[in-house]
C-alpha cells in the first residue's frame, strides 16, 4: 500500500525504508540488497539510498513509498491518494510516471482519488462511489461520454444541465420539453416514460454555439452570453438560458467568442444529450 502521507520511517535511510517489507519477510541480506537496488533504480532514486526521508523533496519521498510497496513484487498495489500532497505540476508529472511504471510492471493498481481529472487520466477503469455505493464501473471513455445516471453525469467532469418534462419517449430516445417551451431530443438513459420530470446533461465541448440563429433549429436554444473565460488552450462561455441554470460552452481559441450581453444560439446534438430521471 502507498499512503497519502508516504508513512516513511524518519530514522531509517531510503534504502532501509525500501528494505523493510523484505526484512519482515526474513529474506537474506544479499537478496534484500539486490531487490532494493532494483526498486530504487525503477523509481530513479538509485543514488539516494543513504539519505533520510527528511532530506528528500515531496516527489522523491513519494517515489520511496512507491518503491517500498513494489519491492516484494506484490500482485496488487493499493494507493490512497498518493499524489495529494504534491503541487499541481509535480502531481501531473508523477501521474505520467505511475502510468509508465504500471505499464512496465503489469501489476494491478487500485488507486483512490477525489481528483476527477486524475482518475480519467490514469485509469483503465473507474469506479464512482456515492454514499458507499458503486454508481458505475466503466472504462474512462464510457464513464465520461455515457454516464449511467444523473449523479455520475454531474460528478465526473463538467456538464450543462437542463430541467424539463419528458415527452415522445420511444426506442431509447425521448424529447425533453423545457418549461419555457423549447424541445430537445436526446438519449433516454433511464427508460423514462412520458410526463415524467427529467434532466438533460451534455458536456460543454459538445455544445455548438452560433452568433446568428442557424437555419436548422432542431435542438437549438437561444441564450445570452454572461462571460467569456480564457483557459489558455480553450475559452468558455457562460450563458444564461431562460428558466435554467447557467450553461457552459467550450470553444476553441480559433473561434471568435461573442461579447458578454450578446445573444447566442446553442445547439445540443441529440447523440450527446443524455436525459436522466
């Protein structure tokens, strides 16, 4: 197991910390030395075996904790938010290193995190819990693109959510009619029946924005731009829709953004609009 606070013994050297699981298993000294050297080389700390944990950076301590967990070649590694104490840049660097290490070793990692981006970046499969119950287990692309219920849709990533009444439910699709009268067709995730109240959720990057009303008005709602936010690699519109919570739209930098206060027409593609009870 790799702990969030590393749980290294401060009075032991790096090499002694890594050797600890082997000493309690009563391996021979030569075998322990060989395995410790291999584990430290694996995490690129081969020259720091004589140092104490207090002489290392946070990222280096994290590597020592990882080497200690891997040194006896376990079948399963449990990680309890092991990158939570690191700053953003170092955390992202360590995510890549852990993925590469996982690929090389072929050992199963069970990784606990509250960081959604970290879960999507690092995982082959993700389990989303709520109140101790698993809401969905799926590969990352399925989890993000096809949430199985309203909680997963709201918890994993950003979504624009619209409330309304379900009509024309047939063959896995339905129409969500907003209280303001607009009708949006989408995927009927929970097999809702006509007349039920529901919510539609769509990812910000799936919404199409127009500065003029498009000729094809299907699944289009007029909104007002509240703000334009610059994120470096993209920009986002915060838009007001009558009777709804604010909508967020992700735009590429190459697309000119309408100014705050201007009208904008938002299209919600039916193949990406998921309707939940």
